[in-house]
């Protein structure tokens, strides 16, 4: 297998050399993630609005999102075991196929229940595919280059295409579908899902024909292991893994409790037009493009904890602005600050990947996904009820409180993982 080359050999700002020096599987994953991000950002500004226009309530939307997260969480530990034993490629392919099924359900939905199936499949497929993606990044990138590498994927690749996506959808709705103001007809949004599905099919072909069947463990793939015992062994091996679970639960809250409602909140309470909604998502991606790799450099040089803390603070400022602003123009600033959540995700993942040995990476990612998805499923169900009964602003307020009271204190208590040495012997019980 190819071995990556570190920044000391390529130079911090020599991105083409850094790219060429990395393992092929990581490069293929970046290409696939970028294509998927392009497709997802095309529909993101109008996704929840589309389901609401088909007749769903916010409570029903929350319940559907919850079911997808539950399924993804329950499968997480089993998928992690499969990845550790057989490698990520087959799991990756299955995840993308489920995503394609979700987009097909969205595109053909005559009623909100069919679109709800699409949301369920989207959550499930994203979880399965994302677990493979996370394992590849965790194993292919060197510790000293992990934040930069993950943020090349997030900002310079997926970020640029993520910025193009809402531009395409905004132009399509305004120029082709002749939408004025906020979309009020789901049929004007429907064609966007066919575009996204086509892009996702292309990403599937990239994985099928270009990704290798590599795996990073020497364990006997015929030996069956108990996923519950493996999870308990990982958590017992290092107390920082237990701390990380609580951090991951809060860090994953935006997926279920914030992101699905930002565009809807802006449209309903701030009277954001179709162009403004697309502009917010474009601004989010622009932040990733401009700041992502730079923040990765800072993380690899000065430590992940400091830079992750900064991204969390900037994201929370954006949510406070969303709640308080009365100006549509300021919504673009909200979009800019939301981009720091997308930068913080890879920074957090780089810390997560440095807490365990490579041999258990798939299972560790599965354990984290199980707990974060199950808790997020509960929050997704409650989020819709809170939005309907109390108002959308309370969703954001609850999340802000959890970050300040739970995630940030635990982050400060973790060791800096930039030069952290994992105690391999503590995880010996996970060997076959």
C-alpha cells in the first residue's frame, strides 16, 4: 500500500504536492465526498421546506429525521466491525446506493410520506457511507497532517463544490422555474432532486472503479466478535474515549436539531427569499473554502483543541444572530458563520481518530456513531415538537446551552492529541 508523505517533505502551502503524496484511497474519498457535497448543497436550501410544502408538520419532520438517525446509530457498531474485518469499500457502496434510493424517493414523492421515506434513506445512507469515509481518513492520513488533509477535503474540494451547489439551485428556481420570493409549490423544487441523484450516481461509479479493497487490520476476518463487548472494551481502555462520547453527542446535535430548521426558520420568520436561502448556503461553503485549509494548518501546528474551540464559538455567534436579526442581509452573515461548523467537524474528527489505534478505527467510529445518532434521534423528534409548540428559536437556544455547558468543558479536559501517543496495550483485548 502507498504511504503518505508528511508536510515536512511537501511544504505546508504546497497543496498539489501534499495531494500527490497521500494514499490513493484518501484522494478517491475526497473526490467522492466533493461530488456528494455538490449534490447535497443543491437541495439543502429547500429540503425541509419541500417536505413541509408536501403537507408535513415540523413535528412529523422531526420524527422522520429521528427514525433515520436511529437506524444509522443501531447499524454503526456492526458496520464498524465489518469495516475493520473486510475494509470499507463494500460498505461505502451500500451507503451510496441507499442515498440514491433516498433521492429517488424525494424526486418522485406525490405526498409527504414518500418524501419522509426519502429523508429516512438519506439519513441512513449518509451514516453508512460517512462511516466508511471517516475510517479511510483516519487510517490514510499521518497524525501531523490529519487536520490539513481532512480540511482539504472539507474546504478546497467539497467546500468549493458546496458553494457551487446552491448557486445552481438558486439560479434554477429563479431563472428556469420562475420562482419569486420563497418557494410555495413543491413541484418547483422537485427537479433539483433528479440533478442531485445523477451526481450521486457518478460518485458511486468513482468508488466502484477507483477505490481499493484495502483494510488496516491483521485480524482474522473469519473470527466473529461481540459488538457490545468490543464497544465496552474500547471505552474501558481509555477514559478520554468516554469523554469523547459526550462531546460527540453534543457535536452531532446540529445534524438533527439545527441544520434541518435553519433554512425553514429563515424563510418563515425572516421572510427569506429563494435567492437569500441559496445565498446563505453559498456563504457557508465560502467560509469553508476561504478558512478551512488555513484552520487545518493552525490545528496541525498549534493544536486541535484551540482551533476547534474557536470554530465552535464562531458558529454559536452565528446562531445568536439568526435568532435576533431582522435584516435579510444579515442572514448572509449568519450563513458565513455557519461555515465554521463545517470546519469544526473535520477538526473534531481528527481528535476522535487520534484517541484509538488504527486496528479498531472502524469499531470506534461505529461506537461514536451509535451514541451520537441515538441521542440525536431523540433530539430530532423533540426538535419538531419544540418548533411547533414553543418556536424555532428555542431549538437553537437549547443547542447553544449544551455546547457551553457540556462540550466545551469536556474539550478543555482532553489532552492535546496533536502529539498524543495511544497506549496500544490498553486496547489489546480487541485483538483477535
